[in-house]
C-alpha cells in the first residue's frame, strides 16, 4: 500500500464500523480532533490524521493476535504495506509501552517498531486520550478515570494506566501548550 494516508479513514471504517460500532465512534472523533490539531504538525499533518484513524485497528476481528491492540494493529498495518512510521505511531500510541510491559510484550514491541517520541506522537496521545469511548470530549484525567472504572481495579489495563499516567499527562500538556502557542 505504500503511503495510503488518504485511505486511512476508509480502512478504519471497513475494519471497525460494523463489528465494533462504539470503537468506531471513538475513532471517528479522535480523527476529527486530529484534523483540528494537524496544522500544528506542518509536514506531518497527514501522518497525524492517518494515525488517528488507524490507532485502534488492532481491536478489529481478524486483526487481534496477542490481545494487545497497539501491537496487533501495528503488525497488521505492516503486513498490509503501510509505511513503518505509521505502524510505529500506532504501536506506541497512548503509553503502549507500559501495556506491553504488563503483557510481557515489551521486547517484541521494541524489536518490531520504532518509538518516535515526538510532537506528532504527543498529539496522537492527546487526541486519543481526550476522547471518550462514545466520541465525547474529556480531559485526560476524566478519560483515565473512565477507563479505570470501565475495566475495574484488578484489570491489566487499569494496572498499566496507573504506571503510565504521569507520562501521558505530560504528553497531553505538551500538546496543549503547542495549541495555546499558536496565533489565533
């Protein structure tokens, strides 16, 4: 597929809309928010929006392998011929390295994908983690509370977010500062 950034929305829709409608609502809102933030990314604007559309493709039936959606989605994107940078952004979105550690998949994640740690990855984390499961706008703190409540105190997802929260909040704050610094 090469660089199918213009096809990201249709791929996400095909993979998520019918099988996971709630996840699809979330993805649509994340992508819409990414389109608003994208001008901050200049040359990387399209990459941010494509990553937003595809960040949760790892939840799709037929894509799930390990149960770790960031890794499963990135692997699928790689098999489908998407560019490595896009797969890497998906692989590491929203503190995925912490979840990888909890699942015993840190080595696989690190060996297979590059962790970009940039303004674009910060922005992807921001648009994902300030959008609720039904597409509603939330603060990052509200989103984390919603996730912890939905999964419960003993779930692996809750455990990794308790460790990852400071790193996530820092990425969100950096993106908010970039937004605030833009002329109106």
